[in-house]
C-alpha cells in the first residue's frame, strides 16, 4: 500500500482590516468653523429678510415722510416722476381712454427761471427749491400738456395752506402763454409740492385767457378748448403725476407701489441736456 505525499498549499497573509486615517486637529477645527460660518450667514440673511419685510410694512410717520418728500426731485429717477407714457382710462370726454407720450425732457430749473412773476410772489412765503417740468402729447399729437412740480422747503402741510385756491394759471413749457387753453394747480397734502398742468393745441393756435380745467369739462362748456378736451387732458395728467408723487412720499422705501413706467436712468437730479421737442407752431 503506497502512500502519497499531500501537496502543500501556498501560505498567504490574512486580509488586513483598513484603518481610518487620523484627522488632524486643524482640519477638524476648520470644518467646524466653516459650519458655524454657514449657519451665521444663513441666520443673518433670514434676519435681514424679516427686518426688510417688517420695515416695508411699518407705518411711516407722516411728518417725517413729508420732510423727506422735499428731496424727491433730486433722488428719484426722471422716468418715475414723469413716465415716458401715461395711460388715462376714462380720462377723455365721455369717458374715453387716453394715452400721452412725453415729448420734452423732464428737466429741473431754478424757480425764477421756470415760474411767472405772479407765482414767484406767492411762493415767497413758503420758499421754492426747484421746479421740474415735462410736456406730453396725446396719441393724435394734436394737443400739448405741460406738467410741473414746484418743490418747497416747507416742513409741515400748514406752511403750504396759504397757496390753496390762490394759484393762477401757470406758464407752459415749450409753448407761449397766449397758446394756453386749460390749467390745474394742486397743493399735494403728502409732500411740500405743488403739481400743475397747462394744455394747448399742438398747431400753435392762439387762444384767449386760459381757463381752469373744471370749467372746460362742464357739460355745457363751449368753445374750441372744451370741444377738444383740453380741460380733460390737463386734469387727467395732473392727477396721474400727483398720484405717483403721493405714493413716493408715503412709501416706506421711497418707491412707488406700481410705477407707471420702468425707470431708465440712475437716481440722481433729473436734468437733461436736450432741448424741448415741441412743434414749431406751438413755440411761435
């Protein structure tokens, strides 16, 4: 009986269990600091969002907002104060819709340059800081309406009360006084500002003394100014611009809730080097 010698197996080393590398203390500290920094930034962003929301809905002190409104002429974009296009629903005679396009640059001027002598005399008591003006035309380009804002340094509404009911017909911007048809003048309750308008025919026809817009809007009103709706246009544009100004004055952030036009200029003094582009007939 023979025996065989068993083949010897190949001896291998047992599998080694992987050992996790040791973390250096500096790496652990850096990771912890990054985590804390991320939490801090997230918390700060959330706090700012809550604070901004509360500030946007916090009631504005009327006296403070009134004083701040005196500088709107300087720190509000031109196209916010005087939108490139104004839409007036039911603003025309018989409730017709109207659209007006700005055809002159919205420029600011010194008070003696922009106001007539009678207006300058009335503003002597309140003071006059700056005057902003622009002129609009209707969709048919047959009418012109100048709208202006007279800013004063008055710090309380009572200082402006002396102007109510005493303002005469304002001057136009780009057309002569003997072209004026209808006009409005309103002392804004929320800001130390007077908003005025004056309308004219774009063809430059001469007219008699300008009339208050309400007189030319009456059902029994007669004459070219009334029939052309120049009273309606002066009143509607004045109300649209004044509405934007009131919103700017009372908004916590100093911005309109629903701007009438997208601003295209940086918030600075609304000046322009362009000359008014009014029809030659109106300027003669």
